[in-house]
C-alpha cells in the first residue's frame, strides 16, 4: 500500500506551465499558455493529498470528482481520468482554460493552506486536450424517448443542458443566433486564451450524443418561446441566451466615432475574424492610442486583442486599485507582461471630441478608496480638483453586460427588475415547460457556473417530463398507485382556449 501523502512528502513547488514569450505572443493570436506535457502533469498530480473531505469537489459548481481524476493521472490512466471528468463536465478542455479555479476548486484546496494549491485547472486541461487529440468521447447507453427539447443559446449553459438531456434520451435541438455554435466561448474569448478548435471539438462531442445545432436562428424573431411549445412540437424549452447586451458608461461623448463596447470589439475579432482583415471581410475600427475602461477578464481580453491588432499603446483605465480588479490575477499579469499600461484609481467623466465627431481624449478624475460598498469592495470616491485630460483616439467600454432583451420582449416570461428571467429553485420559469439558466438568470458569471445551471435545469426538465432515471433505485418504499411511483405519475398540459362567440 502506498504511503499516505502529507504536505512534507509532496513536491513543494507548483509545477510551472510553459508560455509563449511576452513580446512574441503580443503580435499573434496563438495560445499563450502551452499546457502541461506528460511529465509535468504527472509531477503536479503528485501534489494532491486525496483529502477525505474533498473541499475541491464542493468548490466546483458541477462537482467534478477531482481527487478521482488526479489519482488516475498518477496511475497513467488518462482515458479513465477523462471518463471521470466527463461524468459531470463535457467541456474539460474549455473549463481547464477559462474557469477561475483560484476562486473555486483551487481556492479551497487543502494544499493551498501551506503551499501553492494543486494546479487543478491545468490538470483538467491536460486531460481534456488528450481527449481531443485521441478522439476520446464518453458515449453512455442512451434509452431514447419521444420527447423533444429545444435549447435557446449554445453557450456553456445551453451545451451542458443539451448534454444531460441527450443522455436522458431526449431529441435535443440547440438554436444559436450567430453563425457558429459556442456562444460567449466563441465570440467573447480570444484564440490566445481559448482556441476555436477546442470549441469545435467539444461541440462535436455533443453531436456524437445526437444533439443538433441550428445556427443563424434568432429565437424571438423567427419564432417565439410560446411557438416552440405550441407550434413547433417541443415538449420543453431551455433558455440560455446569456447576458451579452453591453453596458455603456452614459457620459458625455460616449457616442463619438471611436467609442465601442468590448463585446463588439471581441465579436468582430473572434467570431467574425476581423483580425485577418482583409482576408475576412470584417473591418474593425482601431486607434493608435486605445483606452479600455474596466479591469475584468473582458477588459483584459479587449486590451490584449487591440495590442495584437496593431495599436501603438493600450491603456487600462479603472476606478479602483489593482487589488479590487475583478479579472483573474493571471490575466492581469499576462497583460502587464505584454506591455499594457495600467492607470488605477482613474475614472472617465467625459469623452472629448476632435471637432470632426471622433475621439481625441477622455476627461478623467483621480479617485481614492472609501468605505466598502454592497459588493464588499471599497467604494471609489472622486478627489476634488483632480480632473485631467487623457489623450487617446479610441475608447472601449468593458464595464459589464445586461440581459439579452429579445426573449423578454417577445414572450410572456416573467422578468425581474433588472430584466433577467425569473426562475424557481429548479430553474423553471413562469411558463410551464420553459426553464432558464446561466447569465440570463443570474447576470454575468463564470463558464462553469453557467454549466452548473444548465445541468440543474436539465434535471428539472427530466422531472417535468416524467422521464425515468435509470440510475435511481425504485425499491425505496416510495408510495405507489397502481404500481406507479408518485414521482413518475404523468401529466397532461391543459391549455386555456377562449370560446368563440
């Protein structure tokens, strides 16, 4: 029997990951993080203590068996490691790249109490990449049903929901408004963080489960949610349209030429491949002196894209300090390495016109931090008399997003006061048979949190449809009527039809 691991017996240093050199990568869209090789992954796996209480599993929004898959890496059973992850997460190559593990599984890692935590995300990516390279796919036995489910949106919530429903035997169709599936993974995250080929591979795994993707389909414009149930023959619907409606600052001059949202910038560069203009016929406005307002992950992506597109200087303008910046520490570090200039405790109050309707500068004010606000971060307070002009010829706002309004405008679904869909604990909406999850319910969250919501909604849809769970024992003494368990009793939808006079 192998000796029990202790903090003293494991490798003390976290295994570093290879990266492209900063000056080289700042001029290309090739992935920055090159991932672990076999020996690096094996060494890092040796740092796991296989804790009995497994805090990392509780820290994962989809409850991946993290010690289980790491143990299989130690035993060189890499396909087994993939099967373990894929039981709860069909997108390991994606999540291993873009999830904020430092705030989730790694943030509660026991090793992290004394040393740097185990690099769980890097190990997950290693296994996910091996699965893509070797065409591994977890294809469970599927007992088909007659139920048809429509998924609106092909982002992480929609894909996770589609996977679980396909495994439950449903005929699943995913409707995507854009011309390629992937949602925010495709349009919002640059290739140097998440290559398009990785998204393609994960989508292909869903297609192997029988999931159909219908792109260029804007639900709410071509047909409504109600029509999906009443006219198109779907037995249930899941809405995972995200929160991609950009927020602007609402200051004087924010409609000048040269002002745009990070969503537009990233969509043009990523999904529409404006980075290859004129090979791809998607122009993109780009200044020489670019100011990006915000310090989240989207802001980091926008700044680093502008640098790669040829901007001479790119600046981050943020009203709080680096400590309060919501971006992942790794993303801020990469941006600094690549030459992004950070201006902390700086807030724009107006965008200034060059006389021809274009940006020439921003008027900014210096800030200081006061008492914490509702978010728990110290509130930024303007310093009187500290206004100054910040020269720039392009401004990109990356200060958050709002709910996509189309579904709410074209259906009878109940919205909350912020315009997001209102759901119960099962993620059921106000319309019978319609469920929703991800950013369209919670506001902007992480990829893995959206996937967790998709899986929760899928479970709710399975119960709503009365599909038998083949993994569940039915000899547990549950009340039965005519041999049918209470939770399996069917129901019929009753529609109110107005009488014609």
